[in-house]
C-alpha cells in the first residue's frame, strides 16, 4: 500500500479545528437565542450535534438529547473473556478531522496500532495474500492488474482532496441546506455525477478493468458496506478510502466519543423513545404567537411532552430504525423516507479457525492473515472474516496466529447457521451475534436524498447517509446542521448555500 503524509493544507485546517472556534466570528445576533433545543438519537451524529449546537448557541440554551437505546447507537461493543470488541462502526480514516478533533477535545487517544495483513478469498482459495514486503505486494498487483492498483489510489486521492474542502467551509461557518448542495460545494458537478452513478460505472468510465473491479474493488465494498460495486460512486470512493493505510480506532471503544461529546455539551440525556413531533403555536409575553415544536416521548417513567424552538432528528427515518409520527406539517413530513437499510450481521466467535475452509494448506501456526475479504461468488455466505483485537490493547499484546483460540469477526448478510459456523471453525466457546440495519442499501443511484430541512426549524441529520454512511459523515452533518440551525435562526443568509467557496476562501486564507 502507498504511504501518505498529511498535506500542509490539511494540517492547517486541523489546526483551525482544534481551536474549536470558527475562523470568522458570527455576524451580530439579530434576535434572542433559542431557549430549548431537542436532539433525537445519541449516536455519533446526535452527540456531535449537541456539541456543535453548544458551540453555536452558547451556554444559555437548554439542550435535551433523547435516546431510546444506548448512547453510541451503531458504535457498540460486546464483551468476550473480559475484553471488549467493536461490533458496529470500527475503523476511522486518518483524514477524518472531526473525529480527530473530538479525541483531542475529550482527552481520548487512539488505540495502539497492531499491524494487520489482508487476503482475498474467491470461494475456494485465497486469490491474493498480502506479504510483509511492500515491493512483493506491489509487483504481484502490477503483474495481475497492471497499473490499476496505483491508479485506484490516485483516483481515491483525487476524491479525498475535494472532500477535505468541507472542513475549511465549516471552519469559516458556511452551511448547506441539502446533501446535494453540500456535495456540489465540495466537488462540483463531478461529485453529483459520482453520487448518481454506480461505482462500477464510474470506475469503468475512468478506465479500470472489470477483472480489477471484481477481484479487488468488490471485496472492499463487501467488507465495508456489505454490498457490490453497484453502490453509488461517492460511497464507493469512501469505501475504497477505507482500504488506505493509517486507519485507527478509539482506545477503549469508539462509543466513548459519544459519551464524551454528551458530557462536554452539557446536554441533558433523556432515556426515552420519541413517538411524535408536532407544530404548536404559543402566545408570548411581548404579544403575538411563537411557533414551537412539541416532542412527545415515552420512557420507563411513562409518557411526557415538551416544547422546543429547534429540533434535530439524528436517527434514520427509515423502516425498522425509528417510528416517529409528524403531525401538523405542511407539506407533510413522512415517518419513513423511500429506500431501505441494508442488513449486516456481525458475529463474534471466540474459537479456532478452520484454515482449510479458506483453502489454506500451510499449518495454522503460519497463518497470520487478519482480514479476509471475499469476492462475490456462488454460494458465498460471508462478506468478510477478520481476526480482531480488543478495544484496548494491553502492553505486550501481539495478535496470535490462526493456531490459537482467538476472537474472529464475521460480517454476513444473514445469521450464520450452526452448519456454516462449523465449516469455518473447528471449535468455539463463545458466539455473539448482533444484527444491524447497518447503512442504506445503495443499489439505486442517489437521484434525490432526503432533505436536511424537514420544516422551518426541524432538521434531519441522517439525510447525509444516502451519500455515504460513516462516523465522519454523521459528524460533518452534525456540524452542518448546527451551523444551518444557527444561521437560519439569526437569518444569516450569506452563510448558507454559497457557491464557489473553494475559490473565494483561497483568497481569504
Ligand atoms: C456493522 C457496521 C460496521 C460499520 N463500520 C464502520 C466503520 O468501520 N467506519 C465508519 O466510519 N462507519 C462504520 N459504520 C457506519 C457508522 O457506524 C454509522 O454511519 C454511524 O455510527 C451512524 O451514527 P448516527 O449517530 O448517525 O446514527 P445511529 O448510530 O444509528 O444513532 C441513532 C440513535 O437514535 C436512537 N433512536 C432511534 N429512534 C429513536 C427515537 N424515536 N427516540 C429516541 N432515540 C431514537 C437509536 O437508538 C440510536 O442510538 C458501520 C456500521 C455498522 C452497523
């Protein structure tokens, strides 16, 4: 793999982010700050929203965060043998600047890196196995796929370079009222085109070979999104960036970021399921009427409701993920938007791998591969198989070879049967399963994403997932919505949906 260093521009943005303040002060406030804001869902998106809302609106506003399950949402761990292992979102890209910023602000650190080795399984054997030697990997790839591999890195790098612009825009306080406008601001028409075609179309159009797509690209999209190269090109590029070196995770578990952001934002956690949101008019002291949102919720204490000036929905509005009724809105706000979420089953197995399942003939004591990606093949039941490390790496830890009992993580579209497990493992003492509606099913081109703005002061964070689902995408959406909510509240139109920012800001830097 190609090693990268952070471009100077990126470091500058990171430096700006670390100050925790925008480069330009907000324009003078035109009206009173809101009194109460509700955020629904305490995953990384919702907790990051409370953090950024606090930055925008200051200490005076009361922020309530509703959570029906556990803080962290799709960032979750399970315990095996006294250690915790990630079952949901696990890896973070080195250029995910919001996640890096959160770690710094919250005093968390990155988990110690344990070198890993990747292989690709074609259904019968390992068609590719990474060597310890960069030059060997490079020559193998060159021999089989020509310069496709090198060009793929350059292609992803080109997308990433444009993607990084969002940090600068947000640093300068700019926000976007739709996913399409956000994508367009980052990468112009080329990003909208990418999002509206499949990864396969985009890469074939860019001159990559079909065999490279089948043998190398599809295994990457299968491990990251459980789906084929027919996902949209933008999420495809995000997925391929997930094969870059330098990926990291949070020491102690990624979900620690969510609890840290919640604490830091001084929002009040309300452990309840939000059942309905409706519009209400209330008379105000100075005369006239104020328009507010009534949030209805139910918890162990029974049912209740409260009024808010601003509401951010930070859970996907899709079948099986939330059930919130919206009353009194014109045009109506649906409980569920079109499209569905893709099921990925995470199975953690503490056991002894049957290496012959992978067609490996070497003794298991010599099998050090940690990540087995899979090509699409007839009868395939798994998307990937990985030897995983605990969320905290103790001193002196080294990942054992396949001859040892250890923890494996299997991603599959369906629950694994006992027969399937016994084909993959010679023995086991623990099997833990977590079924996720993990990320959108990206089979259809994007066309139109759900809106960020559901009503005047009612916002929807999850819209961004239809471009790409990742922790950083939720964090970007969180900052965008906090800025958007602030600017719309104070009618700062000049900070919303501005065109050609990358050219205009270049002269300001
Ligand atoms: C198996 C798997 C692997 C992944 N791998 C990666 C990875 O390696 N890297 C990466 O960056 N991303 C990864 N992702 C994606 C990433 O985890 C998600 O994009 C991200 O965590 C989404 O965060 P969120 O806050 O937007 O949504 P969620 O985490 O889903 O949070 C929504 C919250 O809202 C709550 N809620 C729902 N309805 C209500 C209601 N009515 N009232 C109150 N609360 C409600 C839910 O309980 C939930 O806690 C993975 C996801 C999965 C499932």
